[in-house]
C-alpha cells in the first residue's frame, strides 16, 4: 500500500502547476483552500480513486454514482438499478484501504421519476449558484447532489457559522424536501492542516 501511495504522490506532484511554494497542485486544485492537511487530502483522494476503480472493474460503468471521501469516511450517492447493486457499492467502499466509515445515500433508480430527476437537477443548480455567490462560504469545499427532493451536501466547513450558512442556503431553495448534510468541521478532522 505504501508503494501505491508513493507512486500516486509522485504522479500527483509531477503534474504541479506553478511553484510548490504556493501549494497549487493539478488543474484547479488549491490545497490552501481545503482545510485538510495535504497528507489527509491525498489519502482521501487515493481512497476515492480506489473505490471508483473497484466499481469500474466490476462492470458498473453505466451507474450514476458520486464517491466522496472525507477524513476516511466514504460517502456514496447517486442511483443504481437494483438493491443488490447498492449493497455491492457499500462492500467496495468498506474493502478499500484507509476507509474508517461508509455512508450510503444511493437511491434505487425505479424510485425516481423523470420529472423528479429534472426537479433535482434544478435544485442542485440553484444551490450551487447560491453557495458560489455567498461570500461567507468557500463553495469549492462542497459537493452536492439532489435525489427525490433531498439535497445531500458533502464537504468540509472552516467554521460552524459556515456550516450553518450552507444549511440555511439549502433550506431556502424551493421544492426541497429535506437537507442531508455530511459536513465535517475543519477542527474535527483527524489530521489538521498545520501549514
């Protein structure tokens, strides 16, 4: 496993843009904007990649799925065709090195109508715009997905007031049935950024 981490980190660092002193890595990724330490960030990204690799290797290429790992917790969302597929996604996440917990928010496809999917896309778009406009929120630290009117928000909040602000913005969106936050406070991360 350490060998894989060394290879991953080497590949990651060779794709640097700008100087290392500004800690800007890859395309559009700025470590300074993420409250996780660079080591924890890389561990989480590696775990995400390994989970996705397992899904693709097991011929689930057509599944609409979002995989996010925050502080060792795998958060799965999206849609699958059968209940068995939902269980397999959980199994793939648990079998991945570095995963301490799994949250499965996956919905089975036949539970969602086409009309509801269109509404869900509109809700997600409205919340994305609201988070981007709100100066109290670092919108790059959040991912979101709407399924059957429920907004699932994943990310890392710098402060508890930012966390409250994100939830408040989500509740203001019309047609939202429920807000399901999976937001970790930066102070509660297992390894904090001491830079």
